[in-house]
């Protein structure tokens, strides 16, 4: 299989076509953005950390019966994935209040909530990814009722698997963002990435933030946090 033309360049990744219609190559960049592209920078080795951590976690989820786009890690930064049509939703799963939920609802960061929260945002940079509900999703034909049920069920199962896994490496999985895609035969599978860019990870003992919030909030030791996640997940 050969990498051919650049299909798409996003804020954190490039996606290339290959000579196989059904496969793409994702290449992870060190570029970092926040607040819908307003804050820009770079995090050394971020691409390599996110690629390897995401592939490791997707492998773990596959073992639990969650279908993902992962096919094969090619090298430190590049991975072969199944081509999908991305469902234009950001699915956010929250176990502990933080970030935009804390601001919106006036809950102090770190507040334990009685149950898990699932949120949907419309994936649209021009609009700043506004939060929407299931009625908007059907009204705008972003996903069918059956697809959204699959997405919600899979998101909650992913949360159970990942929360248990991260607890085993002494990390609190505070919240995270998922994206799903449709395969050519119409199945919903997990796509995009699961990494310190897309999750909030807090050390269970110290509460130290080990994710992109260090970049968003200028907390320093950004690279160290990404390396710590790599070390705890892959033992590297
Ligand atoms: P919040 O809505 O609190 O800003 O984010 C909730 C969770 O989803 C955080 O773990 C955050 O990293 C992730 N998240 C939400 N929107 C985005 C996004 O546009 N890009 C990335 N990389 N992560 C996001």
C-alpha cells in the first residue's frame, strides 16, 4: 500500500489517500491550537505521543469489542486507518466537572457528578462547535436515530473501559471527546484520536493535569505531561 495525495490537513493531523480506496494514512503533527484556532503553538513530540497513545487505546477498545478505524501503526507518527465518512459531531463524555461544563453550569472544576454526562457538539469551526441535542441532530440529518443510539452506547462503553484502564495507571479520566465515522457499508466505528489532546487526565494522587490544558492555560511543563502519558500507557 502506497501513500498518494494529501486529502485533508487539519489542526493536528494530515490525512493522505493511499492506492487502496478503503485505507487512509493519518500523520500526526506537533502543531497545537486551542480556543478554535485562536491560540497557536507547537508541542515537541506531540504528534508521536498522540499517534502511539491513541493506537494503544484503540487496540484496547477493539479487544473489548468496540470497532475502530485503526488498521496498522506505520511508524512513530503515521497510522493506516479505515476510510470513513466522519459524522459531524463531537461527542463529549464527562465523569467530573471541568472546562466548559464548569463555566456553563457554575460547578467548580473537580466536582464529582452523580452520573456520567454525554454532550454533542456540531463539528463546525466557523460556528465554534456549538453544543446541540438529539433533536438538532435529527432535524439537521447529522445522524439517524439508530446511528445516534449506537454512538451513545459505544461512547458509554468506551468510557467504562477507559476509566478502568486509566485508574490502573493512577490517572483520573475527567472527560474526553470522541468522533465517529460511517464505513462504506454503513457501520458506525470510532474514528479520530484519543490522546492528551482530546482528554482531560488528572494524576489520581496529586491532581496534576497531564493533558492539553497545560497548553491551553499556560501551565508550563507541557511536553513533560505528554511524555508522562506515553510512559504510563506504553511504558516508554
Ligand atoms: P470542554 O468542553 O470542557 O472544553 O472539553 C471537554 C473535553 O473534550 C476535553 O477533554 C477536551 O479536551 C475535549 N474537547 C472538546 N472539544 C474539543 C476540540 O475541539 N478539540 C479537542 N482536541 N478536544 C476537544
